[in-house]
C-alpha cells in the first residue's frame, strides 16, 4: 500500500476532488464513486471492488467494522492509496450523522444484461422509474436478504450514488445489479422464460395467492407513475398488496420487501421429519 499522505485542510484539492463525486456528472465522467461508512467499505472490499483511495481519520476509526475495513485494504484491488486526514478534513468528506472514520474512492464494475449469470430457477427484481437513492438502496438490501439473484433497474437509476450505497449498507456490491432500457429488459426476461409478475394496485390477485416459485421476475414501478404499458400482456401476471386504510399503495421499497419475503417463504425448502428439509 502507498504510504499515508496526511491532509488537515478541508480545502485540500484531494478532499475537493473526492467531494465532487457526490455529483452524478462527476461520477459519470470518472467512473468513480464514494463509499462512506465502515460496513459499506468492508463490503465493497470483500466484493473485490477496485479501490482508488481510502481517506482515513484515525480519531474516528473506532468500530470493529472500521478497523476490519482498514485491515482489508491491504488485500484490495487497485492503487489502494491511504490518505490520513484530520477530523475537520474528514467532516468535509463524510455526510449524514454517522462518521465511521473511513471513506473510499472506488471504481465499481458496471454490469450489463449479458453479464448476468442466473441459476436454473432465478428470482429477479425489476424496478421501473424508481430513482430515489433511499428506495433503490432499500430494495437492494431486501433483495440481498431474501436471496434474490439479480436486481435490474429501468429509467435512469444512478446505481452507485453514494446514498444508494449507504441505504443498501453495501449490498449494492454483492447483489448483481444492472441498469438497462425497459424494452431490452422485458425481451431479456422473456427470452430466458422468466414469469413476469407485475405489481398493480387494481390486480384481483393478492401477493400471497400468487405462485412466486420457479423462474420469476418481480416488477415494481414508482409510487407516482406505477408501471408502463411495457408490462402489460397475456404473459404478465399481476399482484397487489392488501391496503385496508385510506392509502392505495405502500412505499416501493416496503412493497419490494414484502414481495421478496413472500417469494422467500414460498421457495424455501419444505421441512421434513427429523428436522431436515427438502425442496418444495
């Protein structure tokens, strides 16, 4: 690892260049992003993400995850330049109310649809026009927890927005995720014989009554616009979540979590005598 460079001033050019990565234009131009937080940093490193630089404030580097992330940097890909910074310089880099003492400048790999290698009976999540980073990150976190095989986004989602990384708690680096145009995604799913299950407020079928086993793509739209006409057709099934109050829909990330864990429930091995399991 390159020997540490000590920075005290928040106005240092290195600090300013890293802070600029909060803007999508800079991320798109450089292919770089910020990974802010100890768990997020550790998961990025464990996933083999190329690390350009690590800004470290030793005064804040107190949690086990933060120390583990720093130790893991020795085995990370890329230049792995370690930059020691003061507390006041680090405050310029970090954001939010959680400062773990480590921020990475990383170059995440960009996948395309052909890069996705799916198992025989995959569970895939597709989002359309879901752009709020918090929602995207929360969906990725649920996809990771429920064992989904991929997440595909449609509609210009900024997958490696630092707030997506933070909201996903770094699972954006472990869940295969792709952004692609809607027509390509629909054709790709059909070519691989995935059943398309779309969420629609007016569907007659509750999510618990739908069969979510086998090769399935769960498709969710934004709360404001719902799903486009691309997701209509005789081969598209629709489901709805029960809404017993005055609201007609849930936050999209909450809806995704409910659907994913219903899929997990249906797909998990069935218990057999003696405490072992067998496939459903």
